[in-house]
């Protein structure tokens, strides 16, 4: 939490708890940070996903290409909306989807590519965006763990995709206790998403001259109660002041791990070896030839090593449970170490 939350008590007793002043200020700060025109906040990542699917007009039976190596929260909303997930193999050196695997899996029914940037590691953005352009399908950057990650000097969400989705849940940056956000490249989609996240309502013409709900206003689109509250928005707004400093700490911690591994464990390869990316280092990812032994080793010396996620193609809810070579190679060698802003340099 930010050190200064002086106005929180005033908000709680103001009578104005729903999306308003602080929601708009938080969105403005997010847009400035990401370098985009508009950011739409939501009360959860799941709500952001549902609004996203509806805004893009994806329907039950439509096919979406996605990575099974991501958070379960990234993929399950597609099942809830009746979309067909077609698993795409990944690049085992990055944990992100392989561009050639994307090209091979596109069918006549493919409507979108859901590009997960695994644990904050930017994927092969230019290649995948180009493939999508050739086939006239949407690209969605899944930044569930990648807020603040950069590709070729630009923030994820501002690198050429049609849309981007973020999570501000308790373990993310910024952390609004729960929350999410959406970015769209197309102005018409932004306006559509504004209505969908608020029960399909356009607030500008929802009420009449007496401030009563207008009988002449028609709801013609699906909608959700997805607006972020003023409490969550205020917390997020205050956190934005610290985000550059927190990201800098995480990157410094990651560099400390690189130096440590090169000296003590030269067989372990840090995940980031590309000059065109700057991960947010939500975690410090590495590839090790003996994952279980290293997991136990780092836990024994006081660092909670973890594989973070398990590949989603093991779950029957998604239908296709076939194995993929790159996925298998990656999950058998990937291990993450803590390098968040709370880890002090002298502890490393």
C-alpha cells in the first residue's frame, strides 16, 4: 500500500463510492504511464476479460489462439463465453507463444490471438502482430503480469496490438486490492467498451431532463457491472507515484540474481537474453537443467523458488489436452525466484 492514503477515510464517508473523480484520475495516470490515449479500469481482471470479449464481438464457437503456459485467470473466461481455445506451442526460451506455431494454427474460424507475456516477459510482438495483420484477426496483449514491461522502448499495451488487458489484483503492480484495465487501439471500440463495462449504458443520455431514467433510451448491447470503485481507484492513483521506483528496484534485484547465478550456478540460464525487451521482473525467471533440485536449494537458503503456473492444457475444461513440445520443455526447466520491490539488495 502507498504510505499516504490520507483521503481514504473521506472517500469512505463521502457518499460517493462508485466510479467517479478518482476513477477518472487513475485512468488518466495509467494512460500517461503507458503512452496511450485512453485506459478503462475495471473492478477485476476477470471483468476486464469479459468486457474485452464482448467489445471485440467474439461469439460462442469462435476460435482463439492462446498459450497454455499462463495464469488460469487468463484463459478460463474464454470457456465461460463459449469460445474455442486452440492451444499454441511456445518458445521454450521465453515462455511466450512461438510465432511460427501461431501461423500454423490459424484456421478459417480464428478470430483472435491472445498473446500472453509470461510473468512479465514480453513475447515476439512484431512477428505475431504481423501474422495477425496478414490474416485480419485481432491481437490481444495479455499483460496480466506485465504492467510496466517494455518492448523496444515502449510499454506493453502500446506496441501495436488491437487491445491489451491488465490485472491490478493483490500481487500485481499497481495493486488496487482487486481490479483490472483495458486498452484499445480503435476509438470506436473504446466507446463500445465504456458502455459494456457499465451495463450497456451511455451515461450521457441515460437520464432525462429531470434526472430520471429515460424511457426513450434503449439498451442494445450486453453489459456488466465492471466499473472500479472510488476506493480502489484512489489506492491505484496513489500507487502510480511509486511505480517507476518499484520497477527500478525489481530490475536491480534481477541484475543481482544474474550476477549471483553466473558465479554460483553457471548452468542456469536467466530467462531474459533479448536486447529488445525490458521485463518488469514480476519474478526472476530462469531455465535450469535440474528444476526440482534447484527449487529445493533456493528454498533451503531462504528464497521461495516456484514454477509459478502450471500449463493449462492439463485441464479438461478446455477440451484439448494434447501435449506440446515447447510447453513440456519449458515447464520442466522454468523456475522463478523472488525479485520484487520488497526484496532488499543487501539480502541478495
